[in-house]
C-alpha cells in the first residue's frame, strides 16, 4: 500500500514539502501507518512566515467586524463537520469517539468566544488627564504569530490560539504535533473553504527542526506552545532570547484530595474518568489521589473496581471507554514507570501492563492501573506518567493533604472531593495550582477563562483563551493627545 505524504498549507494552498525527512503517523489502536508527515525545513518555514508577513498589513486593516465573519463561517463548517473530524482524531490519537467529539466542542467554543473580538479588543481612555489633554489605550495586533501544539488534543489545542490570534488581526502559523497532523490538515481545509485570505492561516508540519526554524524566524513575533515541561522550558527560553513573546504550557502531575465526607460513588466515577479518560493522556488527568482519614479504604476499593472494569479497545467502537496510548514507545515508558513504582515500594493494586485486546494485538494499549501506598518522596510520585495510572497516597488531615499537593513541582490542576464548604474553601484558598476543581475531576476552564497552569506547568505571563489570549496577541498603544484651544477655527 502506498502511504501518502502530507502537504503543508502555505499562502492559501496545500503545498507538498521538499523535506528530506518524513515521519510515519500511526493509528495507535492498529499500528497501521496512516500518512507520512514532512519535517518541514527552514526554507519552507520561511516561505510561510513571508506569506504571513505579506498578508498582515491587509488583514490588520480589515475591520474586526469583517475579520470575524470568517470565524462565523468557520464555526458553521466546524459544526457541519465536527463528527468527521472527531473520527480523524480517534484514528490518529487513539481516544474514543465520544472523547474526540467532546474535544471538538471545547475547540468550537473558542471560535465562538473569539467572535466577540470587537468588544474584547477594546481599549480604554481618560479625558482630561491634565486640563485639555486626553489619553487613550488601543490594542493593535502583534503581527505574525505561531503555535506549536501537542498530540493529545489535536482538534482543541490549535483552537485555543488560532481564533483569538486572527480575530485580533494577526497572521497565524500552526505547527501541529507530528504524531497527529491529519486533524490540522482537515482544519486547514475548512479554513480554506471559509475563504480566509491567503497567508492569514498556515500549517507547517514537522518536529524539532521545524520548531527551531519558527523560534529563530525574525518575522514571527509571538509563540504559543503546549507540550511537555522540558520542551516548554526550551521553547520559552529560545523564543524569548530571540525577542519574541511566549506563552508555554507544560506537563502536569495533578493531585485530587478525597475527604471522608465526600460522596464516594460520585467521587469514584469522576476520579476514574479523570484518571483513565483519554487513556490518562490529558494535562488535566488526575494522577495522584490523596485520601484523608477514613476515606482510605472506601475509596481504594471503589476506584480499584472502576479501574478493573473499564472497557478498553479501539475508540471507534462505541462500547469502548478507553483507547490506546499514542505510541509503542509511550506504552513501553508507562510500563517501565509502573515497574519503577513497584520497585520503589508501591503496591500494584490493579495492573494494566501488557493487556490482550482481541483484534488489536498490534495496538499500543495499557489498561487502567492503580498503584497503592505510593511514597510521596519516590520518583514515581513526581514523574508525569501520561498514561492511565493513578497513584494512591494517604494522610490523616486536610492540612497534610494540602501540604502534599503544594509540595509538587507542577501546578496545572488540583481538586478536592468533599461535602464540606469550609474544607472546600480552605483548599481553594491554599492550593498552589492554577486550575482548581471542587467536586470536579477535570477542571478545564471554559474558553472565556484563562487556562491557568502554574509552576512547572507554565512558562510566561498570559495564558491561553479568553481575555488572556487577546492580551497576548495584541500590543497596547497609548496615545496622549492635546488640541490647544487657540488652534480652533471659528465655525
Ligand atoms: P512534546 O513536548 O513531546 O511535543 C509538543 C510539541 O513540541 C510538538 O509539536 C513537538 O513536535 C514539539 N517538540 C517535541 N520535542 C521537541 C524539541 N526537542 N524541540 C522542539 N520542539 C519539540 O509533548 P507531547 O508528547 O506532544 O504532549 C504531551 C505533553 O503535553 C504532556 O506533558 C502534557 O502534560 C502536555 N500538555 C500540556 C497541556 C497544558 O495545557 N499544560 C495541554 C496538553 C498537553
């Protein structure tokens, strides 16, 4: 079978790349090669940046009300096609169709919010800062901007950035994950169909070499990144050293506290979804459950049952609750980390290693796994596993639980399950993480709130989505204005 080579989308057209290096994109459930993706070289990144720069002046002068008409068209096309896009997501990323559709809904929300740009981009002003002198603040687009995105939300994460960037009058270059490039190719086809002017939106595929070309390109003024912490730190330092704005979202190790007064059935169901949904490959996956006092035995038993009974298989099958992890290497790494946890003294309460999934023997599956009695000082307690593995820890007081939450190096999300208002309030106030869930397992901010990672989960100042997105993609211009009375003509 001939495997197709994926094209880039540059200057309003799909263009084959002249890359010397192409990577296989595989369906993680079947290991079948879906397409080959180019590692776009510098010269072609330059072509995309030059096309974006050429388009920028016309685009920034296009009134915001006109710019958002393209987004309204895109929103309609996304509504029409989001189920087909979800299928592509399941095929290249592995999550279930229901998870892929939910992801697209969250992506579409961002298009809707960005359609409010005529108001969101407004500045502010004062008359008479001194007698007869007025001062205004305007927001102007920064120019050509780029986003580098991870494999785990191929549809939603590009839409955390693109709608705000273009609505604010910037031209945008997307470098999707080389593991899941087909979703972005479909998005580019819809953007093309929506009639966006040439150069306003472009896709360059690739990996490190392509990212470095973006980070070094003098015409690219701002970079948004989502991925692992090591790469987020690297992208942030190289982009900012080159004088660019950068917002870089990194990895996570999200704790949930279960207090003894929590509704155990609801808590178990929610924590199981948060830990094993998307095969644990969510930056908001819960990966540590800290039980307090009597919650220990009740929760351990119920979460073990939930883990063991989860249906695992190919995400296109509607009865399946959890798909594979992204690659063979990822599966090996997760299994190695489970082994490491055991060697560090944890008890493997539910062991998901080397499962047999009938009909998908070549797929990259790991079943839900529970590690009990994980030592907070062990390596497994600190490492982002990014797979369907939940570690259990136990303490006697809520203060100890919060101290454990705050001892982690990441700060993407922390959650509490309780019936007590004061306990929830104390947690909300004291927990050192940027996204907080109270009786909620995946506290993903809606499009009109910032996606607020802290600590090692974020490098930068302004987060993705909503008003933060608008601030990131605009520069403030302040005008101080005087019109002396004596210059007045008599009318
Ligand atoms: P990754 O860091 O491997 O890749 C992310 C992007 O960086 C990809 O586009 C990739 O091509 C590029 N890249 C990879 N290595 C690079 C290098 N050495 N130099 C330059 N560019 C490089 O991440 P991933 O495996 O695709 O995604 C999973 C990670 O993303 C997890 O750590 C997860 O927690 C994180 N994530 C974070 C958030 C968040 O909002 N904080 C959201 C989703 C995923």
